[in-house]
C-alpha cells in the first residue's frame, strides 16, 4: 500500500511540474510578433480556473474574478495628501483626547501643551511612522514627511520624537496666543478675550503647519548636503581622470 501511495504521489508531482510547451511557444510567438490576436485565447481571470481549486462563489462575480494589475483606489491618492491627512488626524485626536478630555484635570496651558506634545510624539513613533513604512514603496517616498526617517524598530527614535513634538506643541500654543492677541489688538479688546479656541480641526492644522515647516528645513539641509557630496565626488572623479591622462602622457614620453 505504501509503495502504491508513493508512486501515485510521485506521478502527481511530475504532472504538476510538467512543462507547458504550448504556453512557452505562444509566449515566444508573441515576443516575435507572430501571434495572431484573433486566435489567441483570452487570459482567464477566474480564480477557480487559475488555481484549480473549487470556489464557493458565483461565476462572473467580483470575488470569482480578479485583475492582478488593477490599481486600488488608495494608491491613486497622492502621497502628500495621505501623509498630511494622517498627521492631521492624529494631531486632532491628541487634541480631542488630551487637551479637551483632560482639560479639567490639567488646567495650566503650559502643562497641557507639554502633555499634548509628548503624547503626539508617542503616537507618531508608534502609529504614524509605521503606517508610512507600511504604505511606502522601494522609493521611500514617505521619508520627506518624517522628521526622523529611520526604521521604526530603532529604539532611540521614540525619545527623539517625544522631544521634537514637545517643541511642536509649545510652538502651537504660541501660535494660538499670538493669533488671539493680534485679534484683540485689532478689535481693541484688552480683556484677554479668546478669539480662536482650541479644537481638533484647528489644532491639527497648526500642528501640521509647524511640523512640515521643520521637516521642510530638514529636507532642504539633507538635499544641500547630498548635492555638495555629489559635486565633490564628481570633481574628484574628474580630477582622477585628468591625473590618469597626465600619467599616461608621461609614460608615453618616457617610452
């Protein structure tokens, strides 16, 4: 019995890895341009037909058919829109749960700004940057939207993000105070009237503005450093070429 089973298994494996000569010939003919499109068989999109497995779905339905080259709707959204929205949403969530949720417990404005900045830094390191890493391609297009574009498994980025967003939170608080004072001066109100109150939408917008301003400065510095290194490498390469040419001329003279 064991020999029979072994023989059947070997036969099945041989059939499974059997070379499909017909498909190879069609591929060669298509590359040479000799394949007649009218005689070519349509590419199957039915999962059951491709895999050979039985699917409990109706033929012709969306679950039964698939397109491996289809671009999903999320990929059609520009990278900058997704990056800004994710940053804005998490900053708004911090405002809602920390500033508004703990407003009665932590009453001092400076303490609120420090606490919100620390929590935003933790959220960025635990949620925002890993989301960017998950959505990015091999081109690392989300690096320009992170202050510390390092792998999220790096331990030290946790503390640097907290310190960085602590500064961002303090600057956002100063923006609120400056705008309110400006409106009071324009309207001749000196009694400390608050024109713009703290809310998730405005707080998230201010956080993104300050954050992207710092990240833009960082990206500019990185770009200038890389360009300077590239120029030095090019100049060094040209100098090496001229040196090699001069040495070859001297060698010819000696000969």
